């Protein structure tokens, strides 16, 4: 008890020293009932706080007011001594009882006698109130009064005008009353026909979705739910009933793998089987087919080189000859004479377009021609639309042919897309280049494995396979560029000695 008292006192002293105390101890504890009624009213609340030095423990003990804490603890001890516990913790049966009454005592009571409190509250003034005449027409002794007569001040204040008061139009006006009345009438008509308004329909759909979602989704139980399943916290296996938050924080729940990572970037196999002609002892046809494939690859390379040379070659038309060289040398020395005859400086060199003004008859004739052409076009379009009614069978055939053409194009596009999936894509600034085909000529063939010479490299083959399957981008070896030139310095130890 002493230890708890010391801990509570020290904790509250710290709170009061830091300036964060909110009310008394009894007020901060919910549901506490005290014997003393003046526990909370310890003093004026609007008193200005004294500024104290709070950075030392000595100042806390000196200036901390623990009077209310002591009163609270004293009240707790008093309740424990007298009642054996706190009043707030006692059941209602121990604190209250039902008074069923006593027949002997009730029989002695005078039921007609008024209560003492009613007698005290009865007015004892001998002067009647001004409104006694308007309240009742009977006297206290039961005799009738004279007819009730209103006061003269009330008669003076009564309105005597025959003109009715003007109607306050603004008091009866409602903003957008006509619009609201039309909307209400429209809603009543729709409701009579069984049409549900859009807002109500959306609310019903939202409610149905929420009810359907509650049945599908299985939300995990809350942490404070006593009915949830328990699991071993230190077990190695991942429990099925564990909290998602706990599994995420302990790194035991795997991150959901994106769906795009499950799709292979290429349909090619990781290891491609070489052609049968690449064997150390192939048959004749397979070896010739491999040689033909290598020959076609070399022809493509040669054609590309020839095309590049042809594009970069100097055109033969621009090759200099003796005539072209002489023409360039004498250019500007010979003056060419103009064959045009003399003309007057006032005579214009061009003829202005003759703009003759059209007559009214010509304009009318052109207008009639335009209207006739317009009517003829409209008549031709109407005739074409009418002729299409007789072409329903041919139009149906055309639609079927167009659908077949569209289907063939879709199939071709789908096949092309599947074919492109097996081709290397452009992932970087460099383009993928096929490696050289490893083959041997007929004269280089070895009859046994003892005399077989190794060709190619497994490391390069795997590197090219990764590039071809779009796993890495095509790369090339970085070129070494020297930043500074080499400087040759003759060391002092090896310096040549000259005499």
C-alpha cells in the first residue's frame, strides 16, 4: 500500500511539474465516488500560475501541490476501512434496498392531510393577484363571482380597424417552388407507374453489392477478438490463422508476385538443339543442308556490303572531264547577249487579267445551272438508295465476304504476333546479331572423336541465348579510351651517363 501510494504520488508530482495536469485525481478517474463533496473544489481555478524553475528535482518537491492527491488517497482509505472497498466497485444490492412499505405504519398516516412541503409553499399574502378574476369564476368558498370582466388596458390595446392586415407575400414564398412542385408531381407519376428513381435505384444496387461482398470476403479476425484462433509465435512454420500485419512485419508473408513476371519474354527454349549436320559424323544430306544455310548467310552479308558500297560510291555523272573543266574555266568571261527586242520603259512587261463584269442575265443563268445540278445530284442519290432495296442479297454476300476477309486478317495478325514472340526484341540501342554458324567443310570432317577439334565457346553461346530470349539487352565490349597520353620519363636510377 505504501509503495503504491509513493508511486502514485511521484507520478502525479511529475505531471504537475511538467504543467500537463488536467483537473484533480478524483476527476481524472472515471466512475469514482467519494465521501467528501468538496474534493474537486480545492480553490479558485482562474488563479494565475506562478512561474517556477522546473529543471531540478528539488524544485519539483518544493513547489508541487499534492494536496488533492492526499485527499483522494485518504478518501480511498476511509472507504476501505468503513465499507471494505470502493463504493464504485460495490454492486447495487449492497448499496440500495427496495422499500416495500409497512401496513401498520401506512394505516396510521392521514391521507387527506397535505404534505408539509406543500403547506410551506402555499402563498400567505392577503393581497389577491391581478389575474385572479380571469382564472376562475368561483370564489374560494364556492360562491359564484360576478361575470368576468377584462381589464381596461386590454380593451385599449385591442385593434379596432375594419381594414384587414395586408398579407405578407414574402413569408409564404418558397425558392424554386414551381420547379420543386413539378419534380414532386413527376416523381408521383413515375411511382404510380412502378418506376424507381435513379437515386433510390443506385442506393439499392449499392446495398446489394455490399451484402454480396460480405458473403464472399473473409476478413481476418481482430486482434482483440477472444474467439480468434491462437498459434505458436515461435514456431518455424507459417500459421494459417496468423495476422497479416504480423506476417508482413516479420517477413514471413511473401509478397504477391506480379502477373507479368509469370509470362516468359520469349517462347524459345533455353537450350536449342543444333542441326543434325553439325554432328561430328553426320549423313550427307544433313551436312549439305547445313552448308547451304551457311552459304545463304554469307550471300546476305555480301549483298549488304555491296549495297553499302554502291550507296557510298561517287556518281559517274559528276566525274570531271575536259569539257566540264574548260566550261568551269571560261565561266563568267563570255557575256551572253539578250535576244529580246527593245521595249519602252513605260510599257508594262505583263498583261493584266481582263476582269469583265458579268451581266445580270449571265449570273441568273449560272444560278439556274447550279440549282439544276444540285437537284440532279439529290435525285441520283434517292435513286441509288431505292436501288439498294433490290440489292439486299448482293449486300448480304458482300458483308459475308468482308467478314471472311476480316477473319483472315485477324488470323494472320495473330500468327504474326506469335511469330514475333520468338524473335529477339529491341531492348537497347544495339540490335541483336546472330552469332556465326559453326560448321565444318567436307575436307575438315573428322571420322572419330579423337581427331575432333573443339569449336565455339559455351560461355558465348549462353550469353547469346540470354540476348535472344530477351532476358538481357544486346551489348558490346566497352572500348578502352585513354584519357591522357602516355608520358615516358627516364628514371634517375637508369639515367644514361654521358661524359
